[in-house]
């Protein structure tokens, strides 16, 4: 048993395909059931279809009506959600920067169910295209589509596909099209908590054109939204940040078992807020140091990319299980490198566990109080670092200044 786990030979192509097809079938059947038994907006369990997407569509309706500041008013936003969905279907608050109001307004032009389907399909395609470019191997798309975080993200109607796709495509474009990469990194500002390590990586790697392009993109989006929506929307966003930090993150209104961060694990175990921030700071600084070293030492960029995407989750105090979509491209980057250079003992089995974690993280954490999602991500980050360390030490001594290219 241990021998098979050590070598990973239990992970045959046939077994991988069987697991992937089974999970995909389950996802599709469950989604068809929820849509078929809904009224077009609320499912049979009195929840908005796509739950969290209800806040996006509602915010978009506010924008179309000429009131882009209203989504940041919790009372007004909750009242409108109750009107659109159900008085008892729950409240999903809006905490995004005004950038995302543009996307919300576009999709709010459509009826809710159609809008939700188009949103999920278009962003899922972006994620799948990115993974296919990272690892153009047999069954790549099948495994990527069956990644359990896909199901979690679809169930919540969330933006994990968009975040994963933008960051992965930016990393793929970085060498040959740094300006395009910078623009894609800039677009990720709609979810700023995942951008803490990006400037560190770009500075350490000396990607100045990407840095300028990212900065220019953020400035343009900020001025554009201020002109289109007024500064009142930005004032509302900064006011909402206090609610998001105190109620959602520090008090755990979302549920500690849903939040997949080091901060939430400490709070779940009864740790104080200062202690949780202290432990989170250690995780953030540790990830920043590893990412900075990898990008400065010019390790294989597939491993550097995997570290950046995994570190993005470990460096923020607030990320949910659907945000673990970032692990999809990160795993693809690591696997692409492993298929070329070979896998060390235990690596294949650990990769399988990390891949499966989003399916179990919420329920296992709720029942056992063990933060399995965080543990899996820390182990994966350590495995990336272990793979880069021996070669990078030699390369740093006799560097040629040439970076390994991303796979086309």
C-alpha cells in the first residue's frame, strides 16, 4: 500500500479518467436538477440559483438603473435581493471594487438564469483555455473540468474561473508579451486580496514592462469607473471594506469552515484576532520570501508560476473554497514540469490529494475542525519549493541571465 502511494503508480490513466468522468457526471446531474426544479431565480431549497451570483446580478441592475452606489448600501442591497429572489433566501453582500460593477452591469442585461449560465460558461472557458495551454496533454481538459473546485465555483456562481484564468494567462504571456501580461494582472484588481505577491514576483524577476502595464491598467480602470459611476461608489467601497474585514473575515459570518486561510484556521480554533493576524503574517511573509527567491533565482517558470498562484491563497486572510480554483492552473504548471523532468517519491499521490481537496475541505473542516484545505495548500507550496531548491542553487551561482521559456 505505502509502496504504491510512494511511487504513485496507483494513479493510472484509466483510473484518472474514471474518477474525472464520474465527478463530471455528478456535477452535471446536480446542476440540471437544481435548474429544473427552480423558478428561474430560486431553487427548491429557497436559495438563489448560483447563490453568490445573486449579488452580482442585483448590483448590475442597480447600475443599469443609474444607482451604482447602491450595492455598497447593505440595507438597500438586501431589500432588492429579497424583491428579486425570496424574502427568506439570505443576503449576499457586495464587497468588490467598482471595477466589477462594469461586468455586473453587462450580465444584468439578461434574465437571471440565462445571465448565470452565460457567466459560468464564458469564464469556465477562459480557465480551460489557460490550463490547456499550460499542459497540452491527453485528458488535460477532462481532468481540469472535473477539478472539484469547478463544482464548488459553479454551485456558488462565483468568479473563481475568471481569477484563475486571468492569472494563468498572464503568467503564460509574461515572457513573450509582458505588456499583455501586465494588463491581465491589472484586471485582477477586481479581487485585490489575491494580488499581494504579484508585484513582489514581477520586481524580483525584473519584469518592468509588465509592472508599468499593470499599474497603468489599474489607474485607467480607477479613473474610468470614477468618471462613469462617480467617486461616491469608491467611497462606498472603502466604507464596505470595514464591514468585510470585521464581520465577514474577523467574525467569520461566512463560516470558518468555508474560509480556506490560515487566519480562519486560528479563529476557528478560538484564537484571538491579533493572534490570527500574527500567524497570517508569518504565512504571508513566508510565501513572499519563497516567491521572491524563486523569481529572482530564475527557477523554471512553471514552478515559479505554481508558487505564485498557490501563495496567492496562502497570503490572504480571506479566501473561500471556490477561490481554490487558483490551484487548478497551479497544479497544471507543476504537472507539466513533472512530466518533463520526472516525479519524486510521493509527489503524484500528494498532487492527487491536493486536486481532490476542494471537494472535501468544507465538510471535513466543519465536522473535524481540521483545516484540511490550508494543510493541503501548505504541503503543495512546500513541495514546489523542494522541487526548485537544488537546481536553483546551482543556477544562481552560474546564471546566464536567460529565463526558461513558458510552454507554448
